[in-house]
C-alpha cells in the first residue's frame, strides 16, 4: 500500500500545504507514510502517535 502512496497523494491532496493526518493500527506505517509525503515537499503532515490502538486505549470516541 505504501508503494502507491506518492501517486495517490498527488491525486487526492494536490495542495502540498494542506494538512494531512495519517494513522494505522500501531503508528509505524503512518509514520512511514508521513515521511514519504514530507519527502515529496508536503509541509503539514502528521502521524498519529500510537495509532488506532493508542486512540482506543485513551478512551477517545470511535465511530
């Protein structure tokens, strides 16, 4: 999936100044995804630390 990210990012988020937040189950893949976009000159890229599991453990709402 991360191999497709550069092309998908340009198609879905053409503005490199737009905010993009990535998350995955544990936070590692989203960290790599964010790094890829930063390498593509995206400026406001964030990875949710700890991913979905940390979000649920913190008792944040899940829809």
